[in-house]
C-alpha cells in the first residue's frame, strides 16, 4: 500500500517545509483513528451479514451458497485488511490503494443485491464506501466512487427490467434520487473533512510557532544581563532568569517558583510588586536589598510592567470578566548602571581630550626641558633635586597620557597598511621580557615558560613589543606582590587548547599568555576591559588594553581575558592568539599609523 502524503498538502494553510515527522503524525492522528474506525465497522458489517444469512436460513429456510460465499469472503477480507493496514493511511489521491477497501465493499454489496432471493435491499450499505472515500480521500475519489456506484445501480435496474422484475419507471426514479443524495453526501462529507484538516493544520502550526517563540523568549531572557522576574498577584514568582537569581542572592540551580515574601530582605521588591498591582500601572523605583553573606548589600533599579489577559468566556458574574494579571519586574544592578554611565562619560571626555592632548604637548616639552636645565643648575642639593625628579616624572606621565590619547585619534585617520613580518615567537618574547625586567631597579621578577620555539607568527615587532609591555605592566600592578617569580608568568604555546580560549580549540594557532596571581576582576569590570578610557584605577588612562586589542585586530589576532589556575593557584590571564606565518595578505586597518 502506498505511503500516505502529508494531509496539509491538500489544505489552504501554508506550513513550513521543515515540519518534522512527529508533526506529520500529529496532524494525521485523527484521520488514522477514523480510518481504523471504518475498518472495524466493516468487520462488524460483515459479521452482521453472516448473522443475517444464518437467521434467514433458520427462520425462513431461505439461503444461497453463493450468498454465503460472498458474506464469508467479505468477512475474511475485512479482517485481513484491518490487521495489515490498520496503521497505514492510504494516500488521498484516487488510485489502486483504494481497491481493497472501496472496491471490495462495492463488489460485495452489489453481489449480495443481485444474488439475494428475498425482498432485502442492500443498496443502503453503499453509503459506507462513499463516506470512506469522501472523508479520507480527495474530491475526485469521492465523486468517482459515487459515479461508479450510480452506473452500477443503473446497470442493476436495467438487468432487473430485462428479466421483468418491477416497474421500470419507478425503479429509475428511485435510483436517480438515491444517487443524487449520494453525491450530496459525498460532497458535504468531503468539505467537512477538509475543514477538519485545515483547522488541524492551523492548530498544529500555531502550536509549533508558539513553542518556537517560547524557546526564543527563554533564550533571550536567560541571557539578559538584567534580571527578569514574573510575579503573580499573590507575590509568587512564576519565572526568574539567572541574572535575577544572582541579584537576589540565590544559586542558579534554585527553583523557579518561590515567593517574594520568603525573606525579609526582599520586602522592598514585594512592596514594589504590590504597588504595581494596586495601581495597575508601570512603576520605576530605586531600592536597596539588605546585605547577604554571599553578595553584600545590593542596589537595584526596578521597572515593573503589568500584563492583563481578559477571558470573557469565564464570567463569574453577569457583565464581569475573569482576568489574569502578572507583574514583570526588570532588575538592573545600580553598580553596573553607574559603571556603564561612567564609561560613556569617559568616552565622551576622551573625544574632547584628543584635541586638548595635542595642545599640551608643546607646553609639556617646554616644562621637561626647563626642568632638566634647572636640575643641572641646582647641582647636588638633595631637596631641590628630589623636587626636580618629581616634576620630571609627572611631566613624563602627562606626556605618555597625551601620546596615548593621540594614538587613539590616529586610529581614525590611518590609511597606510602595514604588512607585518614573520617573527620567531619565543625569541622575541624572551627579548621583550628581559627588557621589561631590566627597566626597573631592582629588576622585576618574571617567570618565562616558552613552549613554541619553532613557531613564527605574523606581526610587527614594535607593535608586539607594545602589546606585551602593556600586558606586563597591567599584570605587575595587579599581582599579589608576594615576591615570587611564579606570581607573574609569561607563557607561550601552540595548537588547540580549549582550556585557554574557545577559539584555540578549533584552529592550530600560536599563542602567548601573561598570567598573574592577583584577585579576580569583578564582572562589571570584565565587561568593559577593552573599552577606551575605562579603568578601575584613578591614575590610569584606561587606554592600554584598548590599544592592545586594536593592535591585535590589525593582524587578525585576538586578545581575551580568563580566570585560570596555574599549578593550583588561581590568577588572571590575558591570552593573545596569533596567526602563524606565512599567511594570506591582510586587510587594511585603521590602526596602521600608530606611532611607537
């Protein structure tokens, strides 16, 4: 028997081609049950015919061996079809797959009508194949079945009239009216079945779309950095994303359903939700939750929105509507908001500072030169020499800050591409690391663990020196100052390593890492590490890591921060993954003309 085609191909509802086999089975489920009911009904009809022939034989001593043979054969065929094809719905198009059902029914009924010896009329049973073809098949199959029955009925009437049985005119009229009724039944049944298919397809499509939308909403809400709480009128939390659980001091594995009245420290949140329900309008308020052992005192900016769905079909009183209200609460960490605002202010100031930095370079140069001449004139006077050194150090610091600000301005103006060069990674890292150690007195302590001696990378030597020195200076400021060389490490390697960075798990790249055993960075700091003019220290310009990132992007390298453990000690790691040389020509970058 042919495999059934999807029923939605015969409806006006456009379904997506990606609906799965499970959706196909769900759409056809009611029609499979109807098909099985028809097959079971045919068995009952065959048993009824056998019982009828038995009663006729016993009561009226009437019967025919051919009639018995037809009834028994019909019973056997219906049982076999029910056992073999009960779970396989035939294709709705007209074809040979319908002969074991419609063809057998029509043949059996007409044979019984022709062979019967009494006054019984079996033509009413012809409604069964008409209903089967109309409900489960196409309109062509339904009309074809009805037309075949009509022709056969007319042939039977003609045969009967040829043998002188009954009034010809009355028989033809009766057959015409019956067949007209069959056509009406076939059309109406097919239209009802098509409507059921259409509504079933619409319901399935809407359910799939709803499930997809629910998954999208869940993904979006769970990955929001702001907390989201869905609270009902009894202050029971129906849904909470991980960010909200963290702001409330709960583990991420905590149950999604809990009450805002569980802890007294959540009382401000409960009051905000209650006020939103009471006034049935949005609310925006800043509040503070009491300190917890895990997260301390938490400042939140809370925005609420009320959802309301009316269900007039659930009336409890005349004219009243049943309503279901929920309060959606958006929780924003005040520290994060302040950090973001501070970053935006600093970025705005940075754009203005570029012009200022250009103007102060000449006065700084004059101050530095005058300070050097003054130091020569003062001779060996300790106090005055100390003051000159202070002036010189601060002038140099101002000059460096001005130069960094101007470097950022040059990013927007650079046009000439720098092709880079093939560099021996470990040799250059060792040289730069030694230079950095010797810049201070006494020399700084740095542990080198270089494991890529044969690797060559594509970078500019001076740019790589600047990236590495910036990272080493940053790590020196944040190390534990335990005095051990292992508290600050410069490590290199190559090959896939998912523990360092996800991108290293997919490509064979060279990389180096600057690791220090300092305290972990706050999540609010981590999100803004590589932004310009962002710094967690007041004496820093906040441009070092931003310039490192821009230089790395110039050579299609990447820089990232991770919290990693080295020999059982947790620390902060900045990982730079580099392209191996030789490589394809690089795209132009806006950072090409940075002066170093």
